[in-house]
C-alpha cells in the first residue's frame, strides 16, 4: 500500500475476526499450493495462472487484485530487484538463483479479504540473497511480536527497522502495511520504521498487515512506466514478507498462518 491520508481505524468483534481469519487462511493456502511450482524455467505468468485457477476453481473465491486500480493480474510477482507490484509476464522466466516475492489477495463469498505474501528461492540463491530474505523474515517477526494492546505503531516500525539496520539493509519507506477487512486497503497505515511510543495506540480488534520491504542496498525506489512495478533505485536485491495480524486482549493473532508450516523459518 502506498502511504496516504489516514481515516478512522475499524475495531472488529470476534465474529468479524473469524471471517478475516478464514479469508487469510485461504490466501495463505494459495502460496502453499504454489511452492513446488516455483522452479527455473517457469514464467511469472505461469505462476499467475496457477494462482488464478486455484482461487476460482478450488477455493471458490475472487482474485482481489484483478482490476484493482487497473492491475491486470491475480498476483504480484516481484523478482530480484523488484520491490513490489511486479506484473506477471509470459516473457519473465525464472532462473536459478533468483528470489521472488508472490503477493496474493482473495475475496471470499462473504466479502472478506485475505492478503499475504511469501518469498521463494528459485534453485540455489547466493549468500547475499539468502541473508536478505532471512533478515526480512526476522524483521517481519519482530514487528509482529511488538503487537499488543497499548503498544504503538511506532513500536512495530522500530522493531522492524532495528533488525534491518543491524544488517545494514535499507527499509523501503514509500509503501506500508494497511488495515484490511471488507476493504482491501483500510486504516491504519503500518510503517516499517518508527519511533518507540509514537503513532497510533493499538487496541484489541484492530486488523492490519505487516509487510516489510528491505533492500540489500539503499532504501530508495522508483516506479516504472507501467505505473505498477517498483524497483530499487540502485538495482540491489529486495525482499518482502507479509502477514495479516489481529490485535488481541493479550497480544496478537496471525491470521495468515501457513498451512504447510514454516519450514526452515522460525514459527510465530
């Protein structure tokens, strides 16, 4: 989500959180389905088609991204130095050593939206690529673990920023996490940097995404002429992970847990 003006933050009851969890779980299942298909020689358009057919035919949901603001595809596929919003293409063929983020959103028959993204290795990644992907995941977890009633969004952003700065990675500032429910991009805006104790105070019932984007080089980005694809200004590698989180009475509840487990990554 690109940063913008802020509005009122919705507070959800238990029934609404359950509907959001259902939507989040369905979105997570798309990425689990996709895992064995992310291989050298596969096009990003192939991955998009797999996701579209799975969402429509297997899940009975609507691909939220199709037509959203004019976006033409089901998922965003962001390869190597693409930060976010990459458009799948039949001419973009994955190669050994690539890293790719796939970002998917689904809308259930009840109108609730699930939104999540995951990083994949294509074959054997280089050491820098692997360190970037693992550090970005660690930053995501640090942000999630900062979520609790009475904490602030500044606490969440600072937790993410601290992990990135330890590894001297750049934190993308132009794009942020967002509230989500029956509206795709709602309040609050969740920045991935911040000052402890500053910003919105978290309350039980808030639902939002945390989706840090870290660059191996500097934080600066630019948007390509297609109006969607965002790349690192210095062509350095970029990585992103995204989960939906609900604020509970005692902490947080991750609504997009992976049905296939976290594999080599730490559990939340």
